[in-house]
């Protein structure tokens, strides 16, 4: 159970495989379990790295609010611990915001993949992500973030997600502290400066971050490319994991071929 410290805050992370790291950054409130489908897909050709944001899971939970620069520094601490000169970073929601901000300053980030990430912070329905830790509330929240077709087709997976969230997600105060970090985020103001190849994946039926917000993000980035995940709500990496994995692995392979 490796950990790294940033300014006295202990951050838990897990590493599997070898090669260039693919570092996953969670949505606000969500634990590292939420990348289980992608973790398995990239391990082998890449070194998969999953970590808990401060306030989540086995990482420390200092009082908020948090600053975006602090979360970016946390990511940098993970990259330093990996001794990673180059890394692919994959972020969902807030994790995408952290990844984009980090790529402005870090020379370590080779590519970005962002999922359900807005161009501007005000596009996010914060209330949909802040949830009490009791099972009833977690089930209601989980069902609201997944499409009705997925819930009907895979009820056992939904049950498992509720259990994982109960064990590894952040409490409401920490989730709010994480969301506060992105309160002033606006990629439309500086996205033209970011030349990192960026794959923007977005559920077509996302109710937390509207699909149009993902489109605007891709349009603001010189090397941004939007790919819609049809029929998915806010968690396409879970409910349309095969499609997301195909897009991600193809994108990473294409960027390697271009080097």
C-alpha cells in the first residue's frame, strides 16, 4: 500500500504493470474503485496507477476547502513518486479539471484523456455529486448517475457499486472541499495555450455535466478531440466501459505511433 506525502498530507496510490504510467484521477467524491474497468484494460502495455484524492478513501482528509493548485501538486507528487518522466493522465469530472490544469505547467504529462469534464466549473451540477454515506443515499445517488438501461441490464453491478462507494468514497464535507477546488475553473480562457493531445469522452445523456459542456471543452483545446459515448450518463467508464477502453487504448496507441 504505497503512499506519498504532499505538504504533510498522505496520499494512497496503487500501481500495477510496467511501462509508461497511465495515471487515473477520480471524480469528486469517488474512490479509486471507479477506475477498476480501465485499470484492468491498460495494465500490461502500460503501468496503471490509481490513487485517492485527498479527502477520499485511504488518503488523508484535511479540512477544506481545497485549492485546485493543491490537487495539482498532489498529482505531481504521485508522478514524482513514480519517477515518471512521461505519463498519460486520465481524469473524470474534477479529475479531468486537475489533469488539464496540471498539463499547463508539468512537462511530465504526455497525453490527456478527460471524461465528463466541463469547459467551465459552473456547468457542473454539484448537488448530484455530494451524497451522505448511508446505503440508501448512496443507492439513490448511484442510480441517478447511471442510465436506466444499464441499471436494468446489470442490477448486480449496481449493487456492487453501492458497496464500493460505501467503503471507498468521500464524505459530503470532503466532496464539497474537492468541488470547491474547481470553482473558478475556465478552460475557455486559456485552453488555446494547451498543446497536449487531449481525448474528450462524454456521455451523450450526462445529467451532471451536460454534453455540450464537453463539446465546448474540446473546441477550446488546439489538440482536443470529442468522442461521445452514446446512451451513457455521467459514468461512461463504468456503464460503457468497453467503448471507453477502446477509445482510450486506441488514442494512446495513436499517440505512441506519432512519436
